[in-house]
């Protein structure tokens, strides 16, 4: 590290916590753990008004700064860099691609996926076509700058690393892979009766489970159509439970379910990790129909609770889940239905996947992710 002076490292943690969804989970886990691991540097953690109070300083080598600047806003590009520059940081970690172009000091960036370049779609935005086109151009400029000007690009799977190297023509040596982990809360005992949790949300009987957001690439409309065909072919009452924070995209999925006249579909909204344990524990299996994933954390969370996983074969999912999941082609409704039925009818298959899942999750640890990220910081400070 530089001279004998303690380096000053910043973390843009505005996504920190559950309000930031998957990005929030990643930011919270690595921020908390890195600061606890590293006494050789001073840390400045930049937070939003929403999560400032929930971040607890864990050492004297850390201070937090509240920033009232939203993600993807013009203020992020033209005001935020000067807030960062004022701190005279030796290194700044952006936990998402949205790096201000005007920031010119050393930084590392985490790129979780290239969904916005792979799946540009008006269905994924509330903007007008013209505004969406302009915002997409801005996105491409920002992510290109982030990747090209960073000291290192951190990503969460070999699949996404390959995407980044191929699309942006960067050296493979610049791209570092740090697998994500599963939150400690999923490994504990049920703190409340699973039946009482499900009853709270009005869920009864057997069900298939999905947990995650409802963005178009998640393919929940495809899941609903396949589930409708499944219902037509099976007399037993099986429900479909879709867990995710209520937003515009979930509202659209609810409308699709109503238009298709799919029965026995539940939308509990956002639920805590402790309640998710109950949802995972009681599900027949977890189904993940996504067209594209940079990592895919919810299926691993399901595995911690012995919930078998039926997964799309696309993106990073075969890399992350390996032989601990049963796969289908999400672009083929026939293949999707065939494998959904096989998972439902084959208890032996589900038992095998349950055991394989317990082994697979041993490969993933937030503590290892944090240690590897800290090693990247140290390497960038030296070079």
C-alpha cells in the first residue's frame, strides 16, 4: 500500500440493504464484512437517506456520509463526483455500473450483469420511447466508461466475465470473479411456525414458489402460461406463489394472471428473510424461469432450506447451480411444461436435488466474497 500512511477507501453503498434488492444484499454483505476484516485502511461509506441509519459502524476506521442523490439521476453524474473528490480517496468501490463519468480518481466497479445491453426493451421501463432511447445511450456511455477507466472490474460469475470481455474488449486480467454467498439468516432455525407464516398471507395447500423481482427478463409471464397449462392437465389443486416487492412490474404480472384467468396464484409482496425460510421450507419446489442471470441468488437461498430447484438453463445458472438443479429451456413452453411436470411427479428427483443443493451451497460464502474483494482493493492500491 502507499507509503506507511493508511489508505482511504470509499464504498458507494447507496444500494445498501433490502430496498436495493439483489444489489442491496451484495452491497450490505461485502461492506459490513470488508470493514470488519480490514484494520489497515480507513473507510468512507456513502449511503442514502433510506439506509443511513441502518448501517452500523463496526470500527474506528470507518465513517459514513449521507448523500441525497438518487441512482441513475443527472445529479449522480454532475454533483456526486465532487462529493467523492472532496474526500481525497485512494480508491473508491462502485458496487454497480453507475460510475460518474467526471470522477477521475482510482476506482473499482462491480458489474453484476449486462442485462440492459442484452435485453433492451420498452417493457422494462416506464419511460417514453424517446426518453428510453436517450437513457439507453447514456447507460452505454456510463458502463463503457466504468469498465474502461476502472483499476479492476469485479463480477459475480465466469459467464458475466466472458460477456464483459467479449462485449467491451477488455483484458481478461482486468476482470475479477467473486462469487456471491447466502445470507447467514437463511441457515438458522425457523423462528416461527411455517404454517402460521403461510396462513398470514392466505396460502394453503401445496405450491410452486418463485422469489425475485418481476422484470421482463425474469419471464414470469411465461411461467404463468406454463402453470395454466399445468393446471389444465392435473386435477390436484396446486398453487403458484410469486414473492417480490410490489412495484410496477408486479402490477403488470398480476394483470397478466387476471387476463389469462390463472387460478390459485398468490402475490405476498415483500417478505423478510425469516418469513422466506417458511416459504422455501413448505414449497414443493422453487422455479426460476429467467432468460438471463448474472448470478442467480434466490435458487441458492432455496437450497439452504432443502427446497429443490427447477431452473432455466440460460445465463450463469448452470455455472452457479451445477448439478443441484433440474433444467429447462425457458424459450420453449413445451420443454418448460415437460420439466415442470417431471419435478412435480418425481419425488426421487426432488430428493436427489435436495441433497445436492445442501452440498452446492457450500461453494458460496459472503465471507469469501468479502475477502476476495478486499484482496482486489489491496492489489489496486499497490499498482
